[in-house]
C-alpha cells in the first residue's frame, strides 16, 4: 500500500509522545504539531516524523491540511486545550478529513476529591476563604483568582518557562508564592511541597494519571487535605478513544479511501 499524504498528530502531552512513536513504528508518515520547542524535543527523530512548532488558528490549520495532504487527524492535545480541538474539528468536518480524539483515561478512584464543573464554580463559591491553597492548574487560569489574594493564601505551581512565570506574576502571585517544576512529580516530592507550604486545600484539573492526578489523590488522603478537581470540558467529539490500538486502526483506515 502506497501511503500518499500524512497523518496529523496534535501533540504536546506525554500521551502524544507514545502515540507518535507507535504511528512511526507502523510506517506512517506523521506531522506532529506542538506549541513550544521544549515539547518538540520529546518526539522521535525520524524521516517519517515531521515536527512543526507554534500556535495554530483556523487559517493556519486549513493551510496545513492542504499543504501536507492530511489524510487523518489524531487529536492528543491536553484535555483542557478546548480551543484547538474545537477549531480542528470544524476544519476537519469542512474538509472531509477523518478526526479521532484520544482522551486519556479518567481516574477510577474518584471517591475522595470534590469535583466541580468549572473554574467559575470554584471562584463563585466559598471554597478558598482563609485557606492555604496550592493551585496546580497551569498558568492560563491563574488570573481568575486575583480577587481571592486578600481572602486566602494562594500558591501556584507552574512550568519552568518564562511565559508561565510572567502570567503568574501578572495574576498577582509574588515570587514566594510560585514554584516552577516540570512533571512528572513523585509522590514524595508532592507531599514535601504541601508540607513545606502547610497546604490545607489543593486545586487541580482532571488530567488523569498522565497529569499526576492519581498522586495528588494519594497525598491528599495521606495528609487529610481537601482536594478540588475541575472536571474536563465536555466536547462533542465525532470519534474518541482511550486505546492506542484504536488509533492505529484509524490510521490504516485513513489510507484505505
């Protein structure tokens, strides 16, 4: 079978690194897009793998699909990166390109955390008042917590990147309230950080085991610290899976048309 054209893998997560390797191992030519040079270093160097770095808008996505003769799209972006998923799904529908969403598995033990539907529900509620709160939610949502700096002691854990630091500082976090660490973070380190800052409430996103959610649950239980988890946004994906084998089947189908 002559495979004319490419598959497009929307990357940037640990899951997508595994997916990219498997696509390559099955001899498919794959374009992988990421937003940062740091993320690009995680992927295999191979003649079958093309990497593109940078953010994409609707026009860029349409041009990419035409320029690279995209036969199928595997969306393995972060569960909370809804903008890219929504935009790609729309272009894929308009261009008649098959689209498959990889959704990392949710935790099976979800009895301990308090789950909220959105950051807005958290901000509007009274969950944070007089608490020492560790926010492990990335940098993009930190500005929503500015009104709480006078009513709670807030700490933010972010990626060790200049833009992340700038966003945290702009959101009102001082240098003593910020720690920059790149995951994965061990259970021992997670626990030590909570104890160092005397954390009595942890806020995170439902990012699954890949995002360290399971470790946070374990530490929260061990230290008897309340844990609030923001649920993943619900999108109407045309196809989605948690299985790598389904992705490879999808790849083959994309070239059978």
